[in-house]
């Protein structure tokens, strides 16, 4: 009788632990991406106080945008909008043919490819007063294959390569995903053993 009581207890405990561990794993995976509020934590998408200063571009130059990050544009939807445009339309404040138009007042734009992304106000006059933004997304340097596996560590002879810059306040793409994969790999057999 004792083995069956122990078995039931272990199964019940594993069923209680599984949701907690799953949540932790998902949070670790999600940490790779970051949502940037355009202009900074207290800013909104509007004409700058000094229209001769490119405040949004100054803000963007201080950040490191990576694939998977997103931009949050907060603005008055009754008086403004956000247009995702080409470089030429950005330079000329051309609102006639945007790649995408957003007018909900709380726009989240997913940065899904590297390179420059251009945004302007949907109000021509606002764009001409520097309500516009260029965001440059860094190239994916994680060297991960399609399964998310990291390449083997470099040999000691590769030590002459450049070390990562300290200007970023967060890990490079994939750093936490690798940690999450390691944790999941270590915990999986334990969960299976507890469930049996």
C-alpha cells in the first residue's frame, strides 16, 4: 500500500510544480525581446517642443535595437498617427504612400528584421516639425541554427577576436534562450520522473 500512496503523492506534487516551471521557462524565453516606448518611458509620439531638434532620433541613438524587440508609440489617435515608410518618404515627409499606417493611439511595431526602419507622423505638418524616427536594428549575430542550438564554443586560438562591447545593458540575442534551454533540458528528466 505504501508504494501506491507515495506514487500518488509524487504525481500530485509534479502536477503542482509543472505549471510553475513552465511559467518560469516562458518568462526566461520572453526576456530576449524588449519593448521600447518611443522617446523614453514618459514620452509620447507628438511634435517635439523644439521642432528644430530630432529628439526621437537622439533617443534612438542611445538604444540598441535587436530583432524581436518592439516599439510602442503612444499618441492621441484623434490628432495623429504613425506611418512606417521608406527612407525617401521619411526624408521628404511623404505621407501619401506608407508601407503601413497605424492610428490606434497605442501602436506596437515588431522589429522583425535588421537594418533601418523609418517612421513619420501621419500629419504632414507634424513630420516637417521633426515628429519622425529612424530605428536601426542590429543584425542577428547569435549564430544559432533553425533549432535554436548554439554553435560549439570557440577554440583558444580564436582569442584574438574582439570582445563584446559593454555599451549594452542587456544580454545579446539568444543569451537567455540558451540558459532557458539548458534549464529546461536539466529539469525535463526530473519532471518525467515525478510524473511516473
